[in-house]
């Protein structure tokens, strides 16, 4: 969720889509899980997530703007909501790392070739089929091809 939120704040379509889909799958993969992730990207404070996660996302959002934006009150809120020092540390690390990753992906234009903006903006659900090199394959068939490709390497 942290990677998804930071990537959405950085407007990195590729990263917010990939990590949003992964987060939704970890939650169960139902339509409601994808809706929750989409809602979280828009306004996490109004989303049905734990108050601890909201406090951690507040820290992540401030790191995205600049590390010095995080205040003692932000950390105190996260601790009050049950976050450990490790969870706070990991939140800062993930947020900072994704600021770099998002800039790399966007700057090198890797993401623009992978996921059309119209699909990524609507929600993070994976399409029923994907097109690679002019050939359309089902998700299952593509996953099987990837397994074969990795085995033969």
C-alpha cells in the first residue's frame, strides 16, 4: 500500500498500477479490494483501512514531498496507533525508495510502454488479456510463457 500511495502521489502510472494490483491481490483480489486501493490513492483518510496504516501513509506522503516534512507529531501519531519503530523506519525507507524508483521508471520511459494511461487511471485490475509484440495472449498463457522463458535462461 505504501509503494502504491507514494507512486500515485508521484503520478508514476506504471508503479502505482503494478503495486496497486499486488496490494489488492494480497487483500484477497476481489473487486472490493481493488476499489479499496483506488480509494486509498485518492484519500486514504476516508478509506476503510486501519488507523495505523493511515498514520504510516501520512508519513509516507510527507517523505514523498521531502524527508524534512516529517515531524515528531507524525511519528508520535504512528506510535500511538500501534506502529513500531521498525514499521516507521520501513515506511520512510519504502517511500524514499519509491520516489527514486518512480523517477527512474518515468525518466527512462519504461512504464509508458507497459501500461496505457487510460487503463492505469481507471483502476489497478489486470486486463483479461495482454498484448506483447502485436500478439494478444490470455494472462494464464502469458504467465506460462514467462515460466518457460525463465526456465530456459
